[in-house]
């Protein structure tokens, strides 16, 4: 941000087009000519770039908790709620500290506190804990700027799903995304925060169920 404020290119490890190219490389590796793509939160930004840059590779697009990058929609949408989340532990932190931080952060984002949430945090931490990687990916997303003009290039049938109670990304940012993509549908899920509620999951599954049958070889 200091570099951007000074008018210089930010010193990124990688940028959004690189993240999108990585996703396409996965399709290539799997031998998939085309796929339906779901993107959640930062993944929605990547999925939108895949659909804009590689329209032939995307069948149906589902964007959940998507951010338009519109500067009139600052993050977090509800800073008073997110203020309760402390900075993340370091890379070498004890497992218990990471699990505790994750459950605190997820609860602030809207996930109901439960033993299942604690178990999910333990499973996620056992798989990976790389706060530096999260910072690098976040920088790539946040420096991609206002995405609305770019999203106008998306040709895939698109559903944009957003939680009405999202404290991180404003529902208005989700509406911006839907308005930018030609003929996209927007679905606001009451009671859903920056997490996938049961109603949000049902909306995603319904969108995939409505997808056309893939072509031979897809």
C-alpha cells in the first residue's frame, strides 16, 4: 500500500492474473476442457478473473461473498464486529493458539460457535497454517482494484450469492458484481454472514443442478 500510495508498482510475490492462470493450469492437468467454477470470498475474485480471461474454460460460474473492488464499498463492511479479531498467530505458533484464533475469526465472520467449528479449525490447522501465504494472496487480491469493468467480460451464466449479514464484504459489493456481469443473477441469503450457511449451500447446489450437461470430454 505504501508503494501504491507513492505511485509505484507494489512489490507483489504474484498477482491476480497469476492466481487465475494457476486455476486454469489445474484444469489442464486434469484434462478438463471446461468446468463449472465456484469461488468463495477471495476465491470469487479469482474465479471471476478466470471467467473473464478464459471464457471458454468456464461453464457456469457461482460467486459467493464476492467483492467488486468498488472503492465506495470499504472493507470490512462492519469494522466494529471485526475489531474483536486479534492479529493472526505467527507461522510457528502452537496449534491451540491457531485453532483459537481461527474459531474467533470465523465466529466474528458469522459462523455459529459449536464443537464442529472447533473441530474444523483443528482439521484446517493440521492441513496448513501459513499466515505469510495468506498475506501474499490478500495483497494480490486487494491490489487488483475495482473489478467491475473487468467483470463485464464474463460470458458464463453466473449466480452471485451473498450473506445479508456479511461483516467483511458488504452485500452491496455483491450486488455490484452481479450488476457488472451481463445477465447475472443475485441471491441475498438472510442470516448468512461471511460463511456458508445451510441456505447458502442449498443455493450453490441448486445453481449447479441447473447447469447444462457437460460436452463430451469435459
